């Protein structure tokens, strides 16, 4: 069934797949720690059991899927279909598709956050927008809320814990943009390094971290004024940045070095370098997305060229194992 909604959003709900009000026994409560991987070459979504390291499921998804986000209750995962115009929702238990949200012509959804408030925030890169979706509400879906960034290539996304503010990295414009989700005041964009792409908000919401892949730098910004507080020199081509759940360090994924730069968030100094594949294998592995485990003990590194995900022990810096991730595994989400 297709429902036309104001604001240009189309919702397709698959028959028999509407979520129930109460969690089912097949939901997250019954699952072991699980990693979900979007494979952008294989156009698939995978589910990996982290206890055993085995891939439990791999099913077709959409064209060129990229970033992922799990729902607050752990029952669903949202997939940004970068090669198209939709955000697709799957059940975490069996990867069965539940709904598809069409963001409009040339949307190219990429960065995605499923907030604790139950709403999905996603960049529509081709439309220079952030789109806010009230997902999976028993078919009674209110119109989407659209926020213009005014910048080219709004790619990655962070949202504040109180859902009042969002930030994007804008590759085409070489900027970082602050979007007020409540007052709708004009966006504030600032130039940060060369080709800023990675973005991560500190757990306390007081520092916005950005990695600029073209200038091999990471920046600590004031989230409201957007002033750069501190700058760190990283490894080569820091494609992503992720702050540890404990807030003590931020880690960049340095694609050309095949390594991770560990930055002390208090001093903005690189205190360690963790080799994942190393320079000799960097192109053969082509590491992209990084993801922390909930307890901060593991870092998961998507290696898109070798179709693997490296599991790194943070304390020792050792690669513990390489997990299957589908052809061109890139986006990742984790259920603790």
C-alpha cells in the first residue's frame, strides 16, 4: 500500500509487516550482540553475530546502501539508500523489510540518525537538506520536516541528545553546518579544513568533532558558535571520526595509512596510532566507516575493498578477527 503524504514523502508499508505496539519475542531482547552491515557494491544488508563472528543473514536491500541506524527499541534498522531516494526500514530479527520512505527526486540519502525520541534524521545530499521522519507510527505518518542546509554535498550527520540541533559535513562546499531543528533560524555554515567528512558529537554534547580528509586534520568545534577550539594532525585521509562512548578519545579512520589515529579529547593531541591493515595493504583493504562498541572496548572498521570488518581491541590495539560484511561493506550499526 502506498500513501501520499504532504511535503513530497511517499511511504510504502509492506502488507503484514506493520510493527506491533508491544515488542515481539523475536526482537532485540532475544538477540545476542549483533552487527549490521550495508554492502554498497553487493546492494545487501547483513546481520553478524558478534559472539560467534558468524554472518547469520545476508539479504538484498537497495541500490548502493550506505549508512545505518538502529531504532531505540532495537527492533528495526534504518538504511540510507544512497543510490536512490529512500530510507528503508528492516526488522532486526530477520531483516524483513517493513517500510520505505521516499525523500523525493535526487535525494541521495546518506548520513542517518535514529534518535532516542523515535524520529529518524537523514541527509538528503542531492537536495541540500536534512529530513526528519516520524517513523513506523501505525500508518499514521505525519508529513516529514525538511531543513535546508544551503550547502553542496551535505553528507554526514550528527544530532544533539535533546534533538534541538543537527550538524552536517558538506563535502562540496567544504563546510560544516549547524541546523536549528526547533526555532528554524538560518543555518550557520563555517569552512573547516579541506573536504570535511567525518563528524561526531561528544557524549555530553559540548564538543563537535570533525575530520577533514583533504587536509589530514581533526577539529574540535563549539557546537553552537561553530568556532574551532582545537586542531589535531591525524594520519592520511581521515575519512571518519568517532568519539568513544566514555568521551575520553576520538578516533579517525585514516584510509591511506590503514590505521586509526587516537586523539585525546582534552588536549586534541594524537596519543596513539593503531595499525589495522597498515600502509602496504591500505588500498587492498580500503577502510572507511568506524564504529565503537557500546562499552568502548572494541572498534569496528569497515574494509570495503576486502569485504571485511576488522574488530579491533581498543586497549591492546590488536585486530582480533575479521568479520564478513558483504561486497563493499560500508555502513554499520550495532545492537549491544
